[in-house]
C-alpha cells in the first residue's frame, strides 16, 4: 500500500544520506531509465526544494540535459521570485537545443515569471578564443552574475553515455576507458573514486567554484546512473541529491 511505499522511500533516503555523506536525499518512486514520467517527478521534487531555499533576488545557475529539461517543465508561476535570475552555469557542452543550459534557464524563468540571462559560447573553444571571449564586456557581465549564483542545479551522467552524446573523438573515448571514467557532471569526467580525469574547457562555473557557500542540487536517476552518482558524490557531496528508487537501490548495492 501507499503508506508502506512511502516508508520504503524514506528509508532509502536516510540510508543514502548516511552512505553518500549528502545532507538531504530525496527519492521518488520508479526508474527513469524506463519511464519518462519519473524524470518529471524528480523535477517536481527539485522545484519544491528550490522554492524552499530561494530568496526573492537570488541567482540560480543551471546545467543542461534531459533531466534538467524535465525540471524546467515542472516550474509554476511564482510572483515571489519575479526578480530572481536564472543563468546557465557553463557555456556550450554539446547538447541539442532543448537540452542546453541556456534553453533550460530561459524556460525556468519564463514559467516562473522570473528573469534570465543567456551565455553564448561555442561548444569547442580554443585557448585563444577562450581568453579573448572572457574579456568581452557583455560576457564579463554575465560571468559575474553566474559566479554570484547561490544555488546550482545540475544533472549527472554516465561517462560513456555523455562522451558518445557529445560526439567525442575516439582518442578521447579511449582515454576515458583507460582511466576508467564512470561519471560526468558539468563537463568534467570522474573515475569510481571520484577523482577528476578530464575537464572540458568552457567559460562559466568551474568545479572549484562549487565552494561551501553555494548550495548544489544534483538531479539524476535510473539504475544506469548509480555508479556515476556514487562517484560524483565522492568528489563533491551535494547539498541535495534528488534521485529515483531504481538508482537508490543500485546505489546501496554498490557500496
Ligand atoms: C548535460 C550536462 O547537459 O546533461 C551534464 O552537461 C550532465 O553535466 C548531463 O551529466 C545529464 O543528462 P541527462 O540527459 O542524463 O539528464
């Protein structure tokens, strides 16, 4: 029955909080590998968590992906945050338009009735282009805004899935295999122990910017992501992890 199911999910949450060292874990029913509605349920949980912590004029930085797109879908109008600003956390990392951080921050803002700013950066950017781009006044302005974000919302991916989705070259896929990459978040790749293996160059938030003063909400589910979630939480335990039952159960098995 429903009471028993809810108790089961609460128990999973408590166990994961202890195991992963994450302050707050929210587990929704189902498996997002199989059912798309589960991503929207994680999205719903993410929006209510965001609304609980957000201040009226906060800056919220978001990443891309299909999970974050489902988060944006669940946003509802909210006059309290009409002055809040949604921004992409980082520049282009190779996604279809609907799954790009820019699109998702605009979507969140327009559904909430809040503000947004875009960051235009090509996906693959050379060292030279990178250093001149960050000097552009308009880019500088938005970078400052991004740095000031107090809340960051992001997805986590399986390393190989993400490398393929980004059309990475074979030599890079070989490197990920050799170094046993299992997780990807923010364009960074990690091994099972949560060690950083590769950084994709783009402007915006860098991993080192995720200090203690920023509240980080990670949203990732499906049993296929269990290893990735475990690895990333070793690198930087999030303030809030929103996941699903299938990922939660597999997570408890691999630890
Ligand atoms: C990407 C982010 O847009 O989405 C990645 O850049 C993240 O850091 C990924 O891992 C997650 O995608 P999805 O579709 O599995 O939610």
